[in-house]
C-alpha cells in the first residue's frame, strides 16, 4: 500500500495475458519478457478482476477469444462499459476472421494471429500500442494533476525530516495528509507553499515547479496556515486588500469574491473594519480563510485548519471545503481530526518518519473510510484501544 | 465601587514592562525628567526674580501668575492627551458595557481620574515654584505659613477648572485625533510644525538660561513695556490670579472666591455634561447592532503590488507601538533634538573655546556633521529589522507571489524615505536657525543620505543572517554598532585630515568617496544575497 511512486517516473510496462491455454501464455510471456512485466489470467472473469485492480498500472491486454467461462467477446463488452478500464488497449489473439469486425467494434486495437507468427513482429505490434497508449495516458494524467510531490528530501542539519516524500493529487480531489506530530506533515506543507526550502526532489503545482518559478507557482494556490496569521496592525479589510493586491487581482474579480466570501463566512463589514489584533481566534481564522480564497485559487492548501475553532466556524469551514471541491477545485489538507479527514477526503496519506506509510483511496475503496482510525494507529504501532 | 473603578483606571494607565529592571529604569527616567523640569523652573525663577524686580515691584509676582497660568494650560493639555485613552478605549468600554455598572458611575470615575491626573501634573510643576516664590519673598513681604499650606492645596483648586476644560475639549480632540490618524502626511506636517515651534521655544529658553547663568541684564529679552502690559493682563488669568490673591490674603476675598469657584463650577458642569454625551455617543457608535453597521460599507480598492507592499511597511512601522519611542516619535523629534544639542555645543564652543577653534577651524563643522549623522543613523538603526518586524506574519511574506527582491526593496524604501525626510528637515531647521554652515549642510546631506542607504542594506543582511533557519545568531547588536561607528569614523577621518592640514575640499571629497565605495560594496551582492537568504528565513 505504500506510495513510493511518482507519476512521471519511468515504470516497466505491464501486460495482462488472458488465455486458457498455458502454452500460449508462456509463448507470449517469453516474447515480451525483456520489455514488459506480465500478469496472467485463465479466463475473462479472472482477467476482468485483475484489470480492475491494476487499472492504473496495466498498459495492454492480450486477449484470447475462445475461453471456457467468460470468452473474449464478453470480456470486451464488460470492459467497454466500465469507464475505469475502457481505455486500456486490447490486442485480440484469434484465428477466427469473422469475429474481427465485432472485436474492432468493441474496442480491440489489433490482432495477433494464432498460431503465432514471428516473435519480432508480435513484439513490435505490442510495443507500438503500449508506447502510444502510455504517451496519451501520461499526458492526460499530467493534465489532471493539481499537485505533484516527487521524492522530496529535507533535513535540518543532520536530522532528516522528509525522506523522499512522493505523491500526486488529481484535480478536483480532496487529499488528506495525516500523521502524528513531528513526522513531517507541516514541513511538507511548508515546502509546497514555498515557506521552506528542500534539499532535493521537486514539487509541481499544475505542472509548475515551485523551485523553478516560485512567483508564478504561488499564484496558483491559496494557503491557510495552522496558526491564523495576518497583519495584526491592519484591519480585516486592509489585510484582504493587501492579499488581493499582492496577487495582482482584477478589481471586479476581487469585488465579486469579497462579497461572496464575506457572506459565506458570515463576517460583518463592521468587524472587517476593526483591527485584526482585536479579533478572536475564530474571527482571525475566518479572515485567513477568506484571504486564502480571495484570489480564486484552484488548489487550496490547509494546514490544520480546525485547530481552536468553535463549532460554528468549524461547520462553516466544513461546508466551504465541500462547496469548493464540488466546484471542481482541489484541496490538500493536513489535520489531526481523523473524523474530518475520513468524512471529506477522496484520498488520504498517512505519513510516518518523513515518508508516506500508507495511502488510501476512498473512491476505489469507500469502505476504508471507517477504517482510517484503525489504520492510523496501526501505522504508529498502537491499538485503538490504547487511546 | 468608585474606588474599584479608580483602581481599574490606574492599572489601565500603567505601562507594564517585561522585567522589574525595566520598570525601575522607567521610573528612574521619569523621576529624572520631572526632577530636571523642577530644577530648571526653580533655577530660572529664582535667578529671574531679582532681575524682574528691577523692572517693577510687582514684576516677579506677575511673572509667577503668568507661569502658573501657562502651567495650568500645559497641565490641561497633557491631561487631555492622556484622557483620550481613559474615555475612548474600545477594549475597556466593551468590558465595562457588559458589567452591571451604571454609566454615570463609569463616567464619574473617569472624570475623577482625569482630575487626579491634573492634580498630580500640576503639583509637580507648581508646588516647587510657589515654594521658591515664598522663600524668595520671605516673611517680610507677608508670606506666612498659610501661603505654604495654600501652595500645597493650589493644584487641587486649579485642577477643577483645568479638568472641566479638559472634559470640554476632549471630544473635539478625539475627533481631531481620529481625523488625523489615517492621514500620515498631515501627521508629519503637524509634527514638523510642533518641532519647529519647540526649537524656537528652546532657543528662547536657552538664551534666557545663558543670560541668567552669565548674570547679564534681561533688556534684550524682556522690556519694561512688556512688564507693564503683563501687570494689566494678569487679572484675566482666571482662576490663577484669583487663587493667588486668596493665597496671599489680599483684599477682594469674596470676589476672588466667586470668580474662581464660579468659573470652576461652570467648566466642570459643562465639561461633565459634554463628556457624558460624548461617551454615550462613543458607546453607541462602537457597539450598536451589526445591522446598522453593515450600512457603512466602503469599497476596497486594489493597488499594484509595489504600492501595497509600501503601504504594508508603513503600517508595520507607524502603527506599531514598539516603534513609537525608538523610531516614529524620534523621527519627528530629530530636528528638535539635533537643534538642542548642536545649539548648546556651538554656544559653548563659541563662548569658551575660541583658541581651540582658531587652530582647528573645521572642528565645529566636523562636530556638527558627526552629530547630525549620529542622530540620523541611531534613529534609523531601529528600523534595520526589515524582516524581523514581520514577526509571525513572516510566512505571509514567503507565500505571497511577489519576488524576494521586490519585497526587500519595498521594505527598505519606507524607513529610508522617512529617515531621509527627517534628516533634510533637521538640516533645514539647523540652517534656518543659523546653527550650521552651508558646507556642513551639504556634506551632512550627502553623507547622511549615503549613510542611511548603507545602514538600510547592511540592516537587511544582518536581519537575514539573524533569521537564517540553519544558523542561530544573535547579531542584531551589529545594527546599533554600525550606526554609531560609521559617523564616528567620519569624525575621526575629518579630524585626522585637519591635523594633517589636508585642504578642506579634498578632505570632504575623500569622506564622500568613502561613503560611495561603502555603498557600492554593499549593493553589488544585494540580489544574490536576497535570493539565497529569503527561502532560508526561519518562520
């Protein structure tokens, strides 16, 4: 379950061979073994199960048409109807010319004749389709990625705090980043938003590296620090004006966002005219939340946003998080509040000793939401009953 | 309840220092300042008294009344300045609003506390003066023990009317304060006028002091006609004249009582009424329901990033109370302080050290230039904390999408601009007051501006090194050291050249060149240092 992969890292191609005859599976595996990693299934049912589980990693399916339980045609029909796996290319292994048209209609990309012709031709056909698929697939995935952390290391003197953190967050996802104190959560967030330098690796926000072009990258996200931080000598309005101006906002866009957020967070004009030093903790947090969203960012980074919030502000924040994500935006959030994380996040990473120990995908495995607390304590070697 | 409220007001008025040593030092400082004031007034009055008698037999008495009346006004002004915090403090009012205490009781306690403030200020200034007068006049002039008892009670009597007047002008002062508060240019203009007035006043007092020290005649400062006019005017100095009449047991007892009591009662009643109205309006304005407040909506107008950064720096420096005594007030006071010191030293040298000046012709210029540079640099050194002044908000600096270089330059511009303005104002005041030569004016201007620039750049380097997350270093003392050492080096160089009989022009050209070289050396690696150190700043 540990996530140590980055999207852009070169991975070996994976091919799923579905054929009831062992000899065919072996021949094909031998042909492609130098270029690809192979997975095997004896019929369509088994193949479908493997494909669903490994959809992210499989680059090609080699499919026999005639099999005892689910045959090739039925497999192609199921695959076509399932959007998660429909795009993975299939090469059909057949000797039946009449079924080729039907296979093409169901999405087959090519055919390998049985009995098998020269191994060079087969390998060339397979690799051509894999390369084409990977090129398209990665471009598409890159377009879908809001935040990518690639093998980030950070140390303070001799003490290593981050030991190769890697993860990516897709557009529109709510990504929870949890862990106990001192395991590198805040350092990771600080590195993402440019508060702290890191020794190696890279962090990209919508494809832009924070190291290469920090000014342009910082425009792409809104950040809420763990402790509400604003200029205490300014009024709430002055602080928002400062943030809006710093981000080079257009007046009309600022006005619209200001009115919207003011209503959302229920901040009266009179309070916004007062100095921030006179605000309560909750009020300060509201202004910081407003400031983080005023420039209309597509990625919202929140570091422990619920600490010290009263129930009213907490509810406002919860509603805001959901609305923001519903609008197709991305959220990266750290919190000690496991209930909050399990309730709103699509993916959660549990970090331990500067690395991601576990990554859970609640979209794929929704039942694991309830399990988060248990997994969390398991990572740190403690039972829930002990706490 | 009244005692509790008074106690609360007293506690509120105290400044709490972080350590006992600081508290003790603050009190020692206060005692020294008040001691100096008392010493000066007693000294001047006791020296002045026999000389005034030469003009007229009632000269010293009239002057006493004049001084007491002026002190009454000074005490009233100083109390008004403090009373604004007593009456219009939002946090205090928000707490009091929720307590089951009658508004009348709160206002009465505040008015009473204002009165006690008045009494205290008045007592410090007037009692020593009255005692000096009594001792100088002696028993033969009809001064009895009753007069000394009266002297002690005088602040209590005179403070009725000054408290009344304080309460009358307080709402006006509060309005004016709120009007000026968001207008920095107006603040600076008013501050400059105040400073120039203080310089003129100081010049007059210094002349008077020197005349008295040298035991010379007062003819150049005071004329017989003036003393005559003053005598006729004293009866209008209500209630000082009437109170003094009573204290000395003069004839019109009933009339004096009527006038002093009447004027005090009128002022107090009117003042109390106005203060009550004003306080109630203040509470209504501050704590009325949100619905009515939402009506007062003003649009936020965005600016370009550079302007907004400059505005932020302005807020960080000029709204921060920590800078009040170390920078902002000193900035306004710099022309006055420089004038006071340079004027005194010039007077001393020109009157007593003619021989020395004969051999070292440039000494006065060098001394003046050094003092001007020292004033400017020491005051400017308190803003050599470009990033530290952000405190917790330093993380905002790091996550906003503005380049470190632009942010740093904006951080330097505001203190540099204001320090430069203060330097130019100081030089103008000194030049108009004929305290410095044209040469000293231009050398101080050039060297001063370059010194301020060097300190700004060096200050940023020191601050960034101090905030480096990898190395903990306490090097902020370097800012102060630099601000003192650089002007002293200038003085040392000029003195050395003077001793070596280098020509005047060459001497100053070398000094200016050294400043130019220092600046170039500091500015060359600026971009590289900022870009490298910015991300390494501790948050």
